C-alpha cells in the first residue's frame, strides 16, 4: 500500500503543498530540512498543471550546482516525465519546455532577457545576483505564473531578507524550516541526524544558527573557531595516512597571492588525496618585503623544485589576477617556459569569499583538512582570522591577520570545489 501524504511529509511540507497561492513562494531554513524535496515535488505538480505550450526556467548559482542539488532528485520524483540535457541547457517536464541556466555573476541577467515564462524555480536564492532576480520576475508574465525558490539563511541585511521576507507589500509567502522539522530523517537515521548537527556546531555559532536553526544572523568573532581551539587536531608531522604510509597525492596544486605594497607574496602548496577525500597544506613560501618580478620568479622556481623533489609532481598552479597579478603571471609563465619547467600558471578562480571559507570549515568539521607543522604561516592564519564587524560575510583585512596565506591556499583548492564538496549544503 502506498504511503499517504501525511506519512511522506511533515506538517510544514504539507502546508506548502496545499497553500502556495502566492506569486512568490519561498522556502528558507536549515540544511536537510526537506526544502528542496518538497519544493521540487510541488514544482512538478505546478508545471504539469499549466498549458502544454508553457515555458519554464530552473536556475541556480551554476548549472553544476543545479544538477547536483535539484535535477537528479527531480528525476527520482517523476521518472521519465523529466528529461534534460546540460549541454543544451534545456529539458522537458510533463511535456513542458524547461530552460536551465546558471546565475553566478552580474552578467547573468542577460541570459534570460526576452524570455516569456509561466514559472521559475530557483535553487539557493541568496546565491543569485539581485539583478538576475529582478529580471526573472519581469519574465514571469504569463497568466498564473509563479516563482518557487529555496535558500539557506544568510546575513539579516541580505537583499532576500530585506526585499522579500520582510517586505509586506509584495505577493509572497515564506515557509521557515529548521533541521528538527525533518522528522523522517531523524527517525530513519538518528546517528546521521546527530552527527550533522555536531558538524555545524563545530564550525561555529553562526553556522549552527543559520544551517541548523535556520536563522538570518550576522557572522562575528573567530572564523575558524574549531581550528583555533583545537589546532593539534589538524597539524601533522608528515604527510602519511592512518597506516603510516607516505601519501601519494592525486593533485599537488600551488596557489599564489602576489604581494602589494602592504602585503606579502605567498606560495601555498596543497596536496589532495585520491577521491578528493583529504586536503593537505604540504609546503609554503612567504616573501616578506618588496621583491622584483625576477626575484618572485626565481623563488617560485625554487619552491616548485622543492615540492617536486618531495612529492614527485606539481599538477596545477593558480595565480591571483588583477592589474598586478596579470602582469606577474604572464612574466612567470614566460620564465617557467624559458627554464624548461613543465608548468603553466592559470588565473585563480576566486568565487565568493564566503564559499571559500565554508569549504575549509566543512573540510575541518569532516576531519578532512590537515597541515604539516612546518607551515607556520598557514597555522597562524587560521588562528587569527576574524569576521569584520558589521559587514556581510567579510573577512577582516586590516593587517592583523595573514589574509595572504588564506587567499593563496584557497586559490589552490577552489578550482576543485565541486569535487571536494561532499554534501556541504545537503538539502
């Protein structure tokens, strides 16, 4: 006998399924609270109820994140009634056309300009540029068009909180979910339920409040609190596995942060183990004071050869970009080529600082982050990093902490974000 709706869903999910009568329907709250599951279920019902010639949009921060968070689950829910192609950025749901788009920068709104839509689904609304959201609303011009969106909380001054949640003048309804609302998950896997709570608790109070309690709160104090309080948990004498064997890293990546007048040029070498399970800071070099480009190139060559001698390879390198960075990276690549060094330095992928921070915090919480004890700058950078008072997800950069080390390390791993992302923001 098939389960009833009451057996499959919690009361908040049932309320959402029955009472989504508004133009904007937003589900906000903790991870793993059932937001994505029930929103996709309702999305499928809504799309199937609209005229067959209707067109719709599904969007997220990137196509990759949309696929990971939503598209596979939607297929599980409706089977062959949903088919899609990432390369063509489109699909069909119950025979209706579904367009797929990423919206990860300020230029994203141009991607949907000119569309005429009967509905839209947005994964992680706080990750979407406000201009894209405004354009999307203007595209929802067909009769009965609705927007469905999910998001984890952010800062209380974020435009989603100010312009949607707290705005009483728009046609919207907001459902707030907490982790404890997922009674089914708790009943089915109490151990996982408890461990996930503990993981977010170890990341710091702001993350527990946002991603477990579902609250919109401002970040403050130490960023890497777990590391600052228990640094010995992450520091190792040698790069060896639990059996005492030397680790053969899958990837050895160098991140470069070029120093300006008040900062240091920093190289960070990161080893990533097979299956992207662990991230190790295995070497570092910090150039204090003013250095000529030629000095930087020679020291980088020294650093590169040292790593190859110790670990057998360097597979990737990423340099900071900008006016200074572009010039130095160009010169460095010419130097490496002239000296027969088989390595090309690519521009780093900066992303949002909050995403870079959260990746490291989750690696720490999942006991996947390690640092060799000789990398003192990296250790002290984690211990000293704090949030800037009154700012949205901003790391204080006033010279009191080693931001250069943090940046260089993050440049070395952020290109592998999706592979390292093991259920960071599970739904």
